[in-house]
C-alpha cells in the first residue's frame, strides 16, 4: 500500500514537469519512441509469442487470442498512429475564450493537461502503445495496468517506450506499468494523486472500479452496437456494411451485435444477409419473424443484451423506424449505432433520437475508432456524456483552466457601483 501511495505521489510531481514541456520536446520523444519500436521488432514479437503460447495452453477464446496477437501489422499500425499524432496540432495551451471583463481585466480560457491518468485495459498490447503516446502528446502522465495474458508483450513495450521517452528528456514518471493485479485496489485509493481512471473491460469490472474509487472514471463497459436496415435501405450497400461491421475484427467493441430489419425489406434482405454471413461462419440468432424467413438459431431476450465479441449476431424484424430507435435505446450500450437508408429524413431522425456516442448512416460501426476519426489513436471510447464522448483522443485528454489578468481590480468596486463590467469578446 505505502509503495503505491509513494509511487503515485512521485508521478503526480512529474506531471507538473510534463505540463511544462514544449510541444517540440513531446513530439521529439514520440518520434524516438516510434523508431525504438521498429528497432526492437524481434524482441517485441518474441515476447508476444510467449503470451500467445500461454494463451493456447490456457485455452483462451478465439476473440481474446485475436486481441492478444501483436504481429508486424499491429506494429506497423501503432507506429502509423504515432506518426499521425506527430502531425496533429499541440492540444495544450490553446485559447478557447478571450474576453475583456473591464479595462485591463482580461479573461482567458486555455487547455491544459488533466495530470495523471490511470488506464486499466484488456488483452490488447497495442492499446499500451496508443495510450502511452496519446498521454505523452497531451502532456499527461500515464499509469498502465494491462491484462495478465499479455504480460510479456506489455513489459517489453513499456520498457522500450519508457527508455526512449526518458532519453528524449521526458520525466521518469511519464509512463508507469503496474504488473501486480493486487495493486489495482491500491491505485483506486490514490484519489489525491490520480486525476482520472479509464477502465477498459467487462461491464462488471467497470462497475467495480466506479464503486470502489473516488477518482473520476471515464470509459465504457459494453459495446452492444446495432445496425438498422430501414425500409428504404439499398441492399447493395447493406450487405457489405453488415458483413464488415460483424466480421472485419470480431473482438472489437464497435463490432455490430444486433441487426434490426424493417419488415418491408426483410423478405428480400434476410436471405442475402444469411448467405453473406454464413460465408464468414457467423451464427445467426433470430426472432420468430426472422425464423419465418430464414432458418437460424432462436434468439432470446438476453441475446439483445449481449456483447458477443464472437461470430454471432442477433437479428430482429421490426415494424418501424420508431421501433428501431426504442430497441436501441433500451438494449444498446450508447456506443455506436448505424442506419442503412436512402431516406435522409429517416436518417436524421435516427441520428437525433438514438442516444449513442456515435450515430451513422450507410456505413459500418467499425469506423468508431480514434485513428479512423483522425485523432491519431484513442485511449478508449467513452459512452458517458461528461467531458468526453466517443473515441477519446487528444481533445478528451485535456481539460482547461481560466487565466485572469488584472491591474489591481477588486470585486467591491463592482459590487458597490464604482466600476462596471464590459464583457467584450476579443
């Protein structure tokens, strides 16, 4: 316990040093980290193979093994993410407001780092690189705890990133890896040193974090995403979108789990959907109306509340756009939901009334991603409504402060009528 408290206090101290670094220094560090990752390719892949071998021995599920794998493509992707971050504007000290309250009394609202961010994430080692680079770019210190199934890969990635960052002039505490699971409970008590927690895991785990810490929590629990094929859906667009959203990367939180089909297109669309999904070995669980049109497994109420992260999809035939909106708001997780329609009015109503962080028309839910939004990468996806929502990139990792510059003014003069405010935006 004392060790964790002292560690987080030191990291908090380093966070003030981080806030004082120039954007040029932070970018130079990111560039060195990208080079170091490429230079240590063999070491990273060897460590990942150890984790994969352990995963096979432990009989981990196929979706978890997909998340766990860190190959040349994943290495290339994370380096591309860092390069993308380098091209983005420095998110710190941007003026959001400039206002003259009175003569020689000027107010500025400027962005600044959050401080110390703790991220507890699942089995994806690439998440460690994304989180570390985003926090560095935004001037935050990061405390990371990855899944034990990726222990070897995470440790190697951390050591490479930390060494390169420190050599580039970044404070030691800019990145810390917690390897002992028992330390998580101690971290939750460090509300004086840790400014924000971002848990990435099961619904139960996220709820546990929220209930056992005073530290603000940002993130999402489940990713129960929907596609609604409207009565005005174009089948030529619908089939590829549905297949991509379900199978392009089945273990992701933005993978579609439920397909809603308007009754007017169900007879023609469902057979084509079944044929396309079966080619990808997807199991369909359908409602009674669905099973009247195609042969498939029977869906139950719990299926519409389930994040499969597997080659399974729930299908339901519904009567209207309003029914689709009601179903999504009832069963969804406020993550990402898409409507396939050529009717712009239907699309706008869907986007207005579906209560999700991402609402799409005629495209795959898999686009819900920080890199694909041009954020460079993401530390996670937030389904909350305060501070940040959707993929959390640089903008979600900064807060703001107010700077007021005066010349001897006192409130009494304004309260007693000797002075008056002008409130002029500059």
